[in-house]
C-alpha cells in the first residue's frame, strides 16, 4: 500500500505549486521544515491540499503503522470555580455564582473508583482555580486517589494548575512537582497552551500563565520523569504564522526533554465562549473550518512526525465523522472514552460526553485501520486485529439510560449538595454535604 501511496503522492506533487511540493518533499525525505514552509502548508488548497493530506497519511503509516489507539478513561473536572476569567472559557464560574460547584475529595475518589469498575485505566483530573485553595490540595487529592486505586494512572493538572498550586503552597515548581510525583501522579495534560505567543494570549486570556511559565512547568516536569501531552487551541485569533511557531516550539522542546507523549490539536469551540458570544474581542472567528481542522492535523504530522509520533484527534471537539477523516490526515489516536466531559460541553460542543470502546473501534475499522486499546503512556494493552478478537468491555454493555448514572455537566451545576459555598464547606465529606442540604430543604 505504501508503494501505491508514494506513487500517488509523486503524481500529486507534480500538480502542486512549487513551494508546497518542495515543503512536502522535504518532510517526506525526513528533513526539518522551517517556519516559512509550514506557513505555506497551512495555506494549501485544491491539489496542494490533497497532496498535503496524502503526504501526512504516508508519514503516519511509515512511522506508527496502521493501528489507531484509544484509552479507557474518565474525566473529573472537580470544580468550575476559578479566580481567572479567560474569555475563551465558558466552563468557569466565580465563587459567587449559583452554578459554581466543588466536588469533595471522597466524591472524586468515588468517581474514580466507578470508572475503574467500568474498565478505565486512567483518570484525568482538571478544574478551575478556586479561591482560598489550600496549597497542598492537589497533592492530597492525588494521594487519596492513588491509595484507593493504586493501579489507576493519574493524568492530572495543567501547567496553569501546577503554577497555581505552587504559588498557593509557597513551593518552587520543581518541589511541587516532586511532591505530586511522590503522591502518585503519572503524567500532566499539556493544556493551557492555547497559542504559545504572549500577544495572542494577552488578548484571549489576559493574566493567564505566560508562554515562558508554561515552558518552565513542562520542562521541569520532564526533567523529573513526569511525561506530559502537548496541545494547541486554534480557530480564534491566531494566524498561520502563530501556528507554525507553536509547532516549532513544541518540536524544539521535545528534542530537549523528550517528555511529550502526544500532540493534540484542539479547535476553538465558540458557541458559548464569551470571547465570541459577547463580542468581547474583535476579529474572533467562529472556530476552525473542516478544512482547517484537516490541515492542522496534516501539518502537525509533517512537522512533529519524528519527534512526537502520536497525533491525537479530539472527537469531543470535531465529532466522530470529522475525527474519522483526520485518521486519513496524519492522526493515529482517538483519545479516550471520557465518561464525563465538562469543559468543551460547557462551551457548546455538541458531540456528547461518553463514547463506548465499541463505538471507537467501529469508527476506526470503518476508516480501514486497526483498533488498539492503549495505556496513557501508549503501551498497547489490547489489539483488535479482526472480528474474532472483539470483546465486550464493561462500558460497551451500558445502555444510554444506564449511562446517565455518570451524570453530566449540566446536571452537576444544579446539584445543591456540590454547590460551592465556602472553602470550609467544600472540603466537607460528600455525606456531610448531603445532610446539610436536607437540613436546608427540610428544616427541623
């Protein structure tokens, strides 16, 4: 197949504009692309666009083969209360908001345990930055989850959260990360990256973690043996040059530290985001187009292929149909089952919060690829080469009605028992909060 693909690519290169053809040939021959070439690739249309996608698909096949991976995991966004008001975020609430919630530690552990009972190998924990948070909260949370579920991989806390925890605790970033590692953290999500350009960051998220701070947290984590993912958020104010510089920065960081497990492009979900909905910032686009999504994945493959070989497409952002198309544009991973997804859902993402493993495998097979379940760190756990290898996982057996037991973001923000009141209340056990709610509703 690769020989046929290469022959087809050569035919398309003859039809492509010379700068595009030269950039594609450069990448196919294993050489580094420079910024100007990457910017040109983002502008590809027509036969240039088709050549770009085919070249990315070829490199994917050569580098990681025909397997498309997924992880069985659960997201736990344990609070939406945040001291910052990033204009692209529709998830966060102030501590005065009636929709603010804060899950107690024992409720977080309960949700992690429930996920493990349904076959999850990973729990992903991210949230807002609540006021008056105790500096060691993240450390205690990791320790509680790890003690209850030692076999579960804890993938938690963005660089923004690490910076906040460090500041609240008075520890250095390095000491704070070392404490988290001792408490059981397995890896960090490389989110809060958005676009790694401070001018853009100053417009979409003033006061948020800077580019230098993000790099500092990521490289320190890598130096301590804590791997991270890497991301980009696009489709808002950024230019092709910003995207090119972002990719090159990630490539250079990976060559220095080698700690990125994957790259995940995240298109901007605009529907409920204040940045777009309130007209707060001029010139904001309504997210990326379908062609831009395909180009982002294809260009990322060409730039990062040898350094970050795992390229994940977010089905929450793109839906299954466009995600499936990205599998022919350089992507080799479909992310996780999630079980609960709050951040994109709150911004208006319409694609749901849970995908059963069987649905992910069906999507992968329909794209002509081989499904495989992986660990967080990309160890193959199970490979499904054909129908005879198919198995029914615990999540596969859930009906839509039964899946409602996991709850949703829109239900969570209206539950009295998890309402954010004061920090002293938020740290109460869940049972105590339930008793308090009963007293409020039914006073003696």
